C-alpha cells in the first residue's frame, strides 16, 4: 500500500464513538463523564456496546474490545473514534481486527499510550493516518484541560491543513537539542514500551525514512535503556531520519540515593543511547503523559528542527 489514507475532518455536531480497547478506567463513572465532555465540546457521543465491560486489568474480553473497534469503524454515522483510556491490552486485539473493512471506512482514531499498538497496526496494515492525542479519561474530559492541549487537538482533527509547530503556545522549558540538524519525513511512534514490543510482530510499523517520536511513563531508567537498546539492536535508529523525544514522565529510580552509588537518570539514558546517532534528536518536546500534551498525527509528513528544537507538522492529518 503506497497511498496514504486520511480520515475526514471532524465537524461540530458529528458523532464520536467512545471505545475502551485496552484497560477500563478505575472509576466506572468516567464513561458518563466522557460522554458529557464530548457533548460540551459540541459533538454527539456514542458509547460502544462493551465500553463498560471489565475483565481483570482489561476492559472486557479480547473479543468484546475488538468488536467495539470494528463496530465503530463500520458505523456510517460515527465520524471519529476516541479511546477512553490506555493502560494495557490493545495489542491483544490486533489479530482480531478486520483491516480490509477499516480500509473501506477510514476515520479518525485517537488515543495514545497503550493505543500505540493500534497506531502501529493501522500504519502497517492500512496506511491510515491516526491521531496520537489525549484520551477521554483524565484527558479531554478534564475540567482543567489546558488550552494548549485543547487547541492542539482540535486544530489537528478539525482543520484540513498542516497543524504546524507542536510547541505553538507551549510555555514549558523542557525542550533541548541532543543533536542538531534538520530532518523531513513521515511520523511514526508513540509509547516506547509498545514500540519496542511491536518489533518482530506482523504489526511492527515501517521505520525507514521516518521521523520517530516516543515517550514513556513510570519506567525506571534501566528499563528505558533496555527498550532503546532493543530498537538500536533491531536497526530502527539506523533507518529513521530524526528522533523526537517527548517528556518521559516519572521515569525515575526510587532507589537512587544522593551521594550514593551512581545511577543514571532517564535523561542520562536518552543522551547516552542516542547521542551517537547521525540524525537530529530533540528531547523534552511537549507530548506524553503530561497535561501539556500536543497532538501528533501518525503517518503525515513533518519536519524536525534540530536548531530551534521543534517538530513541525507540515501535512494535513484530515481531508
């Protein structure tokens, strides 16, 4: 498949499907709050049949969660699909999805974290642009949703034009350049743990000529090292033209003691593993498990600026 599929842009009044393809939210009332949030934005929410299901750490059985994904793609009235939360479990349903049906019904699918598994599968099997963005539980439904996050999401999914700088309106001071230069290519990425887990599977995306973006949360630095080493050993970093690193939230070592045995920080690991790359590397960009979470459309063209420390979306994500 060489033709990139783009979903139709979202318009106020459209119906948005709510699914839980991984874990269920800790609070069951989060489903209702998600629906209210979409209504407040000006959309019509539609709950998937099994969105309230629970099975251990999963939001229902694999069959139920896969059925919900397919229900929403097949429903002609649903214009976009937003995931309730991540957690764990999206990778378990990938082999159950009907990618031919999805190809015939391209539409927005939005989420991040564990939803990275779906982004990878849609990129590999369908070549469909998908949306790495805040989800509904604790994200888009939050009363204190930052304006930066809201604007980034809606300009990406509602305007058929390039979204531009992901730092637009960002007031944080987290960004730094590990390796300078300029890179242009299509975007691929998501959560580092899920990207690492996808290697060697039929759902691993293609990395050649791409700009790789990644982030993670609550991983000890040695675990980040392990996952980055996996990608290095798999040849991923020798294929990409640039690397954009988000904010790796809470990736600390609780056993590290000041003045005691030296232990690398998350920033140390990223620098040590990636500084030898011959492509631009920008770290601390505003995306990840943080309130100021920029929307990144997977599959579109972008430019990584290793001089100013920015990632520019140079192609519209929707049509």
